[in-house]
């Protein structure tokens, strides 16, 4: 009952915070963290200790899956080289830099400092996606930030497991072949499991037309990918990401408009609730962890600030050489501090480092307490809070000052031009049908007038006879033509993924309004 009450309070708190955050145009995750800290500081509020298994098994899979589905596979192909470099090189560089800094400024034992470096070495896909939804970055830049956060977890998890093994085992040493084999098992095995789950779900969903079953399958898919991968001792995170990317690209071919709209609504609610709870937990955890610190560790705020500064510095230096691959073409081949600054500031930490830190064992193999574990938990949570609050609240300003954000006029113009292209393709199809005399003239005239009015940007004039079977069938056929044209324009790199998603949603709503066939 105590846990249920806390969850209900967090949901109410999140709804209130999200409402005010939307009106103030500030990122809800950042405000939720602050609200969680504020609630935790209220006298009488019980300390919150969330088992890492709850975060890993209940919260992460659907959030990772939703983030992966939003990833543009087309744009990912254009930035796979910098994503690969950042997912490996930057993770190792960040872990090493944090480890050395933790020894120097926090006095942690080298083994525990290495654990802390592994925990903080990767960005968090849940936090990055939640903050990135408010940005209007160019496609390749947005995909670089999201893809890096999704694919660098296998590397950091291998580092974390190796580091924890050294910390808990007296006199342990690092074996590079063993670490390499573990990475292949985690990353490669997780990818294979995710691809297998995606293939199986694809086959099942092609045979399913029941909206309830489709919704259940969509909700179960991330959990199935995660549990199967973890049961096979591979990376559940990687499995969920791979399944989400593959299924997200083919989602429009697996379901009809009614089901897609229902899935979108259900997942929007699920993501909102889970993100709200998880970011509130980050804030609630910090005061409780600070109370558990041993004496003599009162300098943790400055130590956390130093670690955050090191992470930012390493990220800038690592990102700068890669900016040629993601900067706008008009900038030539020169290095861009603007791109490096945006990519750096968008690389926030979040709930995944916190879950990893909470999973650090309490005791070493010889039965003694693991030295430095409470401080590692506090420093991890403090760095997470710093990135979510400071970077999250200022990210929009950094993007705006960089000049890289797409202007609203640009996005609106692209959408208007694309709508015109879809309507022209539909009108051409209608004219071909008119020549074949395969459809009643009344239905052809009504659809032709509607499409012409859209191209002329004049209001449509419905005649009140929308129940006509021939008309509805023709409208569905026209929407199918427009959908095909929309994906052709996207595949030819003539429109952005954001425009494709928005217009596909509009076409789905229009088709759903026609009723069931």
C-alpha cells in the first residue's frame, strides 16, 4: 500500500508539473527532478529506495522502445560512422576521465572510481529523447544525438560489469580478451535477440486485425525483447533498441489507420506516466542517498560538479572532429563548435546510470562492505540531476544561440509543400480513374473538388452525403495513394522524418473518420 500511494502521488505531481511546464515552455523532465527533490525535503516524507530491478524490468523497456521507434533509420544510415565512434571511443574516454577525476577529487579507491566512470560514461536515451522532443534540430543532428544515446549502452554495460568484477574481487585483474568477448555477447547477442523478436512480432502483427490484440502485442514487445535477452545473458537494452528501430520503420505497413491511432494514444499515455515517475524518482532518491553518506564526505556537491565538468569537456573534445559528418552542407568542411556544443549539451545522463549505480553490490567477495559505494551513488545521482536540470533547462537556449535549429517557417513550408505534392498525386490518380470510368461520376466529382480546394488552399464545402459507399471507398483509395507518395518522398530524402510522421498521422485521422470499411 505504501508503494501504491507513492506512485499515485508521483502521477498527480507529474501531471501538475507537466501542465505548468508546458505553459512555461520548459522541459518537464528537468522540472520533475526539481519537484522530486522538493518533495523529498519535506519533513515526514519517507525515504525512497527503488530496487534497480524495478527500473530495469518495469520502466526502461517501454521507454527505450518508444525512443527507438522514433529513430529515423534513413537518417541513421547517414551518421552511422560518428555514432559508432561516439558509442565506443567517447564511452571509454569518459569512463577513464571520470575515473581519474574521482580518485583525485573524491578520494575513491581506483576500483570504485572505475565503476563510477563506467556508470557515467554513456548518455541516457530516455532523458535525451524526452528533452529532444522540444528541439527543432536538423534530421542528421537529431538522429546523431538519439542514436548515440541508444547504442552506447552495450559499451558502458561491459565496462560496468568489468569494473564491478574488479571492485568486488580482491586482487582481480582486467583481461582484454574476456572483456572483448563479454562485449560481443552483450551487444551482438542482444542485437540478435532484438532482431528475432522484431521478426516474430512482424509476422504476428501481419496476421492480426484486432485493435485490442495489436495494442497488447505492442505493449508486450519491449518486455519480451528485454526479458529474452537478459535470460540469454545478453544486453536487454540493446535488444529492445534493435526491436524498436526495426519495427518502427515498418509500422505503417503492419496496421491500419484505426490501430495506428489507438497505439499512438496508448503509448503516449504509457510514456508520459513512466517518464513522469522515473524522473521524479531521480529527484526523490538524492536526499535519501545523501543522508546515508558516511562522515567526511561533505564535499560531494563540488566533487559532482567537477565530474560533470569533466564529462562535458571530454564530450566537446570528442565531438568536435565528427562535426563534418553532421553539420549543414552550407558550412563546408570546417569543424563547427556550434554543432559540437549542441551535441555536447544534449548528452544528458538520466535514469539508466542511476539504475546501474543502484545495482552495485553491497559487499565484496570476502564479505566486507564495498568501500565508497554510498559516495558513488550520491555522485551518480548528483551528476544526473545536474545534467537534467542545468543542461535540460538551458538546452533550448543553446540550440537557439547555435543557429542550427530549424525555423518554424521552414517546417511549416515543408509540410505545406508536401501536402500539395500528396494532393497532386491523389488528383492524378482520380483523373486516371475518371478515364477508366470505373467509379461513379458523383464520387469522382466530390473527391476532385475536395482535392482541388486543398491545392487552392480554399475551404472545402461538404455536401452532407458522406455515407455514400463509393465515395468512401474512393477516399480510402486516394489516401492509400497519398501514403505511398509520402513514403516515396521520404525515401528520396526530400522531406524530414518529422514531416513524414505528422502527415502520416493526419492521413490516419482522415481515414479513421471514414469509418470501418
